[in-house]
C-alpha cells in the first residue's frame, strides 16, 4: 500500500486523482481467525490495529454490520480530554490522549488532531470546588490541568456570557490546554487502513447473528456472511453490547440510551477552544467548516432507535443560549443520535466475561471517542494475553459484584 | 418524543413531565446474606431488550405517582400503561403489544 505524503498527493494530482488505491482491502471472510472482533467502530478497529502492531496477532477479522465508523464513532462531538478524577480513569484517558498526539504520524493518516484546549466551566460554588479537586487529581496523575478565573475564561472564549447576574454565573473553569478535538471519521479510517495493511480483514455489511459456544468456550460466530470460527472473540459494539452478551449467554450491567448532537449553520470563527458547561448540560466547539458542534445530556430511557427526544434538544439549546447569547438566532443544520451503553458508575468495562475466550470492551457511555486509541491499546493487550493489562485491569466486569466502582458519574456530572 | 397518558391522574403529557425509573418487575433480593454476585446482578445487570420492554415511570411534574409502561425500544411505540403494584405485565397488554409489533412485521425482540 502506498504511503500518503506531499509527494503522493502531487503525483496523484498530476494524474487527475485517477490512481488512488483503496484505503483498505475488502476481503471475503476466511473460515477461521485467531481473533474475531465484532464492531468496526473506532474502538474495534484500534483494537485490531494494536493486536497486529504491538502483539503480532494479525490473523484477525473485524466484523461490522453496517459500514465502519458508522455508529457512535461518526456520531459524537469529537472531544478529547483526560481530566478525570479517578486514578484508573486518568491512566486510561491520558494514555489515549497521548496516543492521539502522534496518531496521524503513526497511522500515516491525517486524523486532524487539534489540541485547542478544553475548558470546563464552573458555574456553581459546588462545581468550582469539585473542579479544584479534579485539578489536584490530574496533577498527581500527570495529566495536567489548570484553574482559570472568570477574566481568563472571557479571554479564552470571548463569546461566553460573563454576566455576574446570570442564573449560573461563570466562576472560573478547569482548563486542559492539550485537550481538543480530532476528525472522528478519520480516526476510524486511519486505523482501518493501517490494520488492513498489517493483514487484518475488515468485513463490512456482516452482522453477527449468533455465537457458538462449546464446553463454556467460544468456537465461532454465525454471521450474515456465513459461519466464522475463532479462538477468541472481542465484542466492541457499544449500544448493542447486551444483545451480543445475550447471544453468548451472559448479562451485562448496561442500559442503552440515545445521546444526541447537532451542528449549526457554518459561521465565521467565533471560538477556538472546546467549552463544556456541565451544570447546564451542554458543550460546544466550532468545526473547521465553521459549524458549531453541540452536544448535551443523554435521554433518560432505553432506546435503540438512534433518534433522541425533542426535550433533550430543547434543554441543551436553552442552556447554551444562556451561556453563549450570540448563538440565539443560529439555525441548526443537522441533528443525530447514537445509542450509548451506560454503566452504573459511568466507567467502561474492559476484560473477560463468564464465557471462555469472549472478551468485552463496552460501557463507554457518552464519552468513548476520546478513549479510542487507549481503549484499543489496552484491549489488544487483554485479547492477546487472555488477561487484562495494568490499564484495563480495574475496569473488569467483576467490579460490579465486588463493589469496586470507578465512580465517574458523580465526578464528571453529566457530560463525558 | 413520547406522549404518555398517566393511568393515575389521566393526564396526557410529553415525556418531559415524566421520569423513567428503568426496568420493571425486578425481583427484590431477600436482603440478608445475599451473595456478592447476586447483589451485583440485582443492582446493575439489566435485560436491556431491543423490542418489547416494561418500565417504571413516574409522573414527576404532575400527580407524582408511579406506574408501569409497556413500550417498544426500537419504534418508541407505547402499548399501554398499568398499575405500579402489578407483579407482572397484564396479559391483555402483552397481547396488544404482540399484535401491534407483529403488525409492523417485527419480531418481539431483535438483536441486530
């Protein structure tokens, strides 16, 4: 496969762009693989890539029922940050953020990582104290953030409403300068291309319809493209995790709900950072195209329809108009929803399951995109060794019966 | 947007007036000497069905009372509401739900 570079761009430009190779192979599935990964989103593709790259396991298939990156990978607000409170979370999300820093170079694919800075507004005294606590935790965990006062918030983002008489006045913020955004589709495509080059088969339009288990151990999957045998199975399917668990005969502590996002009409540059206003449930950044990318809280009930509620949109819009008055007359261009897999403590589940050879990587809830590289990195290690690595170990399924929660639900409030 | 009719006060309102209390008919544990695994399962594991589901809802900004609701988590169609004290879904609501799901050409539950 040819490398992308300024020279390949020039060469193809002179040839009227007729000679570009396809970015990844489109093979028919083989009869058997060492590892089958269900779910061709960012996490599944990253897992396949690191399996081949770091662990030399390249007899791997990624099965995707639709098209790669067509689920939550293509439905998020692309925010990357690692300012988590708990040590276990900080280790995982900071590993991920660091991998993002050099991911374009590593994959030879421009994922447009933009460390523009993420600012979490403190709008109540309680929230301000909470963020001070997070600030000290992030320093101990080597994922530095800083506290910025109201004046500095206004400098960083002039369009915020700094009226002291606002219902939720801005008291300051938690600033992570090396957080930011990346192009979500490119993350999936970059991992797919790099994994494919290392020998991973990426099989699209291939829904998994059943899981074959013999003597308590997985032996294969039944798919829309026939039966495929495997020694290990990695389930990385976000909102449908409990459906796959059902096929394998175990249960997960997960509820699937809709999370929505939307973008405005494109406007001239008005903000060059990411702002999260967690008290009022809304976050916003401006894309390279000029659209304001807006996200809010998840719906509160079970939903597999990839469509959310009007009331969730109203609530988010109300909050953001209060925080950024200049957006009050903007038209919204597009709106969409993804089905997210929520755990009780709002932390993911990575590791073994009651069925031998079946591993899960799920429960990322509303905050999975930022974790894509780190998730793939530690899940690949887990799959290859058959045991979780140091980063993945605290996120085991057993923590729910052991009472060993990694409680980010209280720590991170609504927005993840 | 769900339009829900509260069986307790009779008012019909948008979902924003209600609060979803999650999966219904979870059987409470005995409460003493429960195994850790049973307790974890009771507290956190959910059926999370794709298709016919039964939930508890509360008319939060209305009469404040709890009730049960039968719904399809794929289509958002509501099949009926019933008393919070019912230990299992009433047969007529299950029959009505099955009839309307079949009329759409869907299985009762799906995986993909």
